[in-house]
């Protein structure tokens, strides 16, 4: 490229610069941060809390049926020796019942109540678990003698970056 061609190309670029700036009437600047206040929200996240308790459980006692059986047989035989006809049958039935009751009492008179054992029981309940989290920052800043307030997603530090837009006033 020749020298005059380079010169013309440079002048064209310099001439286009004000047009490019005119299309973009905003610029960046900084404001001085006056105050930053975090926005705290409380969130409830319920959780299950469990613990194990030990309770005492009494086991059922072990009773024997042998005394009732033997007593019923002996009572029926003794009752059948009394009376005659239908009275003999009734006496045998009554003797069997009485013998079974007496035989059970005699056989199980020394039976102790069942043993006591401990059993683990898991007890659970829902408890509130409050968490705090920051969901933004209330920021007050000064720009050219005026105070502005904004909510930002982060703490800007000592100064805040601003985009300044310039618009003409039309009367």
C-alpha cells in the first residue's frame, strides 16, 4: 500500500471515531460505597431426629397343662363311681372339671412370673432446623454528591462500578 493510500485510510478511520462514540453515549465510572447491608433470610429445613430408648418387657410365664389333664382324668374316674344312670354321667363331668382345676393349681403353684427383659425401641420425631443465608446486599453509594441505593447479588467492596448514560435534554 502506498503512502497516500495509508494516509487516506487513517483519515477515514479517525473520521469514523466520533461516529462510533456518538452511537455509544454511555461510559463507565465508579461510585464510593457508603454502606453495605447483607439481606439475610431464614430457611426452615425440617429433619428427622431419632434416639433409642430401652424399655422393660415382662415375658409371659410358662404354665404346664399336665396337671389339668391328670386332674381331669382322676376327677372323671372318681365322679363316675358316684351315683347311677344319668347322675353318674353328671357326677363324672363335674369330677372332671373339679379335678382339672385342682390339678392345674397343684402343678403350677410354684410358677414364677415371666422374666423381665430390656427391649430397644427407636423413637423418631421431626425437628425444625433453621438456616440463615444471604440472598443479596443493600448497597448505598455516592456518585457526584448524590446518594443512590441498589440491591446487588454480591458485596461490591469500597467502590461500585457504574455504567453512566448521557442523554440530551430535548425542550
